[in-house]
């Protein structure tokens, strides 16, 4: 810094100090210099007010930022709490479904009392006109074998046809490879129920081998007949939705299954307790 600059800075500091002292003395109403304060006081006031306003604005902004952070933290806490509540609601809904399933299974006690029940979750599914099957998360390690019957509390689902170590494939009764004997619940007439190709995706079963004098009509419920040692007697299969006459003059019926295969989440596998081996 040059010598002239140093002198100028020194003089500026001295003048600032003197001005401050002068303002302080003249601010006193009893002072003879008070008249000068009235002249210079107003500009000084507005300068002070400007600095005060800036300071207040900065303080308010800092407060707003702090409040914003607190609000964000509260929102995050509420969001986490909401997610936990949603998980609890989902879990409660699942438990309610399972309890309802168990209550309904108890009503089937007469039909399934000779079987041990193993619950399984559906992990993949392809209920189409080509496959009509799905995979469950239990297998031979859980005592599952080919030929074991699969049900829900609504009725018959199908049969295990490919049991692996920890998972198994189930073939639904709507698959065209499935054939089973059934009875009309209100008169015990014996009929045959077959899966269909299901090309129209209606998922209906076809009933044939209806005796000429058998009474069958829309609304009749079909249940399993104890035949072949595979299916226990009395499992609900479905409800007759149409009765017709084939080209050869024989009667047939179409049945809507009691189980909605496309919405299956879990199923129950029946394991014989008397040592009887299932049919493969």
C-alpha cells in the first residue's frame, strides 16, 4: 500500500470515530449540538433501519430453513408410519383370509378328516387354454407326492402331477387331461366330469355320461365321487350353468368350477394319513 493510501485510510478512520462521537453527543436533547443531530440523524436512522431490515430478513430466512427441515423430517416420519400401517393392514387382511379359509375347511371336516392338510402358496401360474397349471412352494421335502389332491375351502382345485424337492406343479381340473367321476349333490346321480381345451378362456368343465333318466339342471352342484382312490368323496367341483344335447343325442352339461383359478393365492394339499399311496 502506498504512503498516500495509508494517510487517506488513517484520516478516514479518524473522521469516522469523530463522527460517531459527534452523533452520540448531539443525540442528547440537552446538548447544544442537538440541532446538528436533527439534521444528520434522519439519514443515519434510515441507514440503521436498512441494516436492521437486512438482518431481520436474514434471520427470518434462517428460521424458515430450519422450519422447512423440521417439516421435511415430520413428513418423512409420517410417510414411514403410513408405510408401516399399510404393511400392517396387508398383514391383517392376509390373516383374515387365512382364518376364513381355516373356518371354511373346518366345515369340510367330514370330507377331509382322514387327511393331513399342508398349506402352500402359489408362486407361478399359467391358467390358459394350453396349460391350466401352476406351481406351489412345497415339494417332497414337505411330504408332497404326485397324485395328491389340491383344494381350497371353496372346493376342488386339481392334483399334484410333478412334485419336486421344494416346489410342485399342480394341474387344474379345467385342464383337458383331467377326468374324474362326480355326483349331482341333490340326487347322487353319477356322471363324468372332464376338463376342456378352454380355447375361449371360459374355464368351464364338461359333464357327460349322463344316464337318460338322470335329473340334471342349471344350478345343480357337483361333488367328487369316491372313485379310483384319488379324490375323497364330497369335494365341491362346481355348479351346472348349461344343459344340452350333443349331435349323437347324448346329454351333456357345462359346469362352472367353484374355484377361481386365476385369483388363487394359496391352496391346501391333502396328504392321506392312513398310509394310502396316491395314484400318479
